């Protein structure tokens, strides 16, 4: 559809999730690797495809750990106070994890990818 609506010579910029909790439920159907995203764009007729990770592994882990309290949710089981304490602790730890981001040489665990391509 992108290829159909973009004029010849026009470009697209898209982002896709990769390592991220369920979202847009119940319509979270696909997770794209950089290879899958490149293949889809090239098979659709795009050229000059460039796919880059949006974050390194430490930044990804930091974001997930930071959001752990939200991801755990709440329940009527008497443990919400404990979940809050865990959440506070994880938010503190997330900063330490993020501080290691310059050591990631492979960028294999991004939150998602961004791609540009030309029709």
C-alpha cells in the first residue's frame, strides 16, 4: 500500500516494534526483524532501503525494566504495595542498565527499527 500511494521518487519513513510488550491489544500481530522489514520493502518495489535499530540492547532492557511496574499490573491479591516497591526498585536499576549502552557493539535487541526507502 505504501508503494501504491507514494509518488515515484518519493520516500517513506516507517517504524516498527521489535522487543516491546503487547500493545494495541488485541491487534498486536507482527514483530519485524531488520531482515524481514528490508525484504518486505524491497519486494514491494522500494529501493535505497535503509533499516536501523532504534535502540541498543542496554537501552531496550532499561526501558523494559523501567516500565516493569506498569507491565505487572494491579490485582486484588494484596500484593500491589509489593508491586509498587518492585517498580520503584526497577526504575532505579534501569538508570544503571542504561549507563552501559555505549558497550553494545551489535545492537541486536532494539525496541524497534526505523526504515527509509524510495519508490
